[in-house]
C-alpha cells in the first residue's frame, strides 16, 4: 500500500511538472508519508467520514470544495467528484499531493513538512499566526 501511494505521489507530481524524480529519495518520501498520517490525525482523528467547518470541510484531510477543485484541475484526477471521493482516504491523499504540487512544489521536493502542513491548512497564508498551533499539533502527531 505504501509503495502504491508513493508511486501515486511521484506520478502526480511528474504529471504536474513540479517534481524531479531524483528528489524522490527515502529521505524525503518517508517524512512526507509521516506528515500525511499526522495531518489526517489532526484534521479528522482518523475518521474518513469527518465533517467540519459547518459542513464545508470533509473527509480524512478536511478538504474544502475549492481546495479540491483547484488541486484536481488539469490533472488525471480532474473527473473525480468531490462529493463522492472526498471520503476516500487514498483519493483524498492524492488530492493533497496534487495541491502541494501546485502551491508549494519546492517544499515538496525538499520534504519541508512544516511548509507542507501550513499550506494544507492555509494555502495562501501559511505563516499567519493562527497557523502556528496547527503546525504544533501536526508536529506532535508526527512524534517530534
């Protein structure tokens, strides 16, 4: 399963044109895997059917409709229905990867978990003060 997800990750980033295969080392892939698990824990406590923000955020990664639309636009996932697939852990994770490919490819290549987590929650304002607590919670969930 992990190899499948890593392959999806690399494929998605290659498709987006923002990922250098040589950057897909164990040193960067392992922390990103750990990060995704931590974000899922912080966002939904592992509940793939979670609903938050008065119904605006859904699924294991608490993805909003606009985030989903932006991430899948122009990709192999463009036909994925938000209403149907936001609940599916593998597809939602793929959408998070696609989002990172678009909004912070350098952080993705570098395995910069802090920037990736901050951009997941606040894509356009990762350093906003109220994002500090979110990063602390994600970092704790990663075991740091």
